[in-house]
C-alpha cells in the first residue's frame, strides 16, 4: 500500500480487505471465537448463503454475549455448551442497524464515517448488499503511518 497515490478521492477498494472472513447467521459462538482468536480479528461480517451482508459481530458484542465467568471444569463445560447454542444471528448487529460503505465509496467517505460514528470497522458492500470487503480503522492507521510517516 505504500506506493499508492493517496488522495481523499481514492476508491476505498484500494484499501479494504477483499473477501474478508465471514460467518453465517447459524454459526455458533465457538466458531466466532475461534476465528477471532486465530486471526486476531475484532470484527466479523455475518453473511447469508449468497454472500449478502446481514450483520456484523464485534469483539465487544461477542464478549458481552458470551463472557466466560466460569472457573471450574464443570462450569467451563456448561459455558462451552452455552457457546455452542448461541448463534451469530443472536449476537450480531443486524443489517437494519448497520452502516456499510458502498463499494464505490472513497477514502474520504470512510474517514468521515469513522470519525462521525467512532466505528472501528466498516463492511464494504456492492449491489444487493453483497459483501465485497471490510476496512478497519487499523487498516487506515497502517496506511497513513506507512505512507506519511514511513513507519513499518
């Protein structure tokens, strides 16, 4: 990304993660936890079978919903059963409450949304709300530090 010509009108597609890892509404919290831990994700898009964005799960959503307060082996087993029964659709922020970037949006559009809403991640969608990518505040921080400050 350091060799891109960065302008406020640059398409967000130049900076987003294409085809991000996503979960289905019927995936359980064990799968969500595994994906977040293995990939160090803080946000997971939730898509239907056609790849249409139906929601988002943040790490905060996950922690609020399935916070593990159990300490003994028996309590841990109960917690695992609980996490196996809670589905992504039960925890996600639904599409009706989501703000997503159109795939034709610009870098400026993304920055304005991040600043106005204090989001940490924005899904990028195309026609019919099909998930095409995701852009995070961290992505932009890395972009700017690489390009302007030459910090790697």
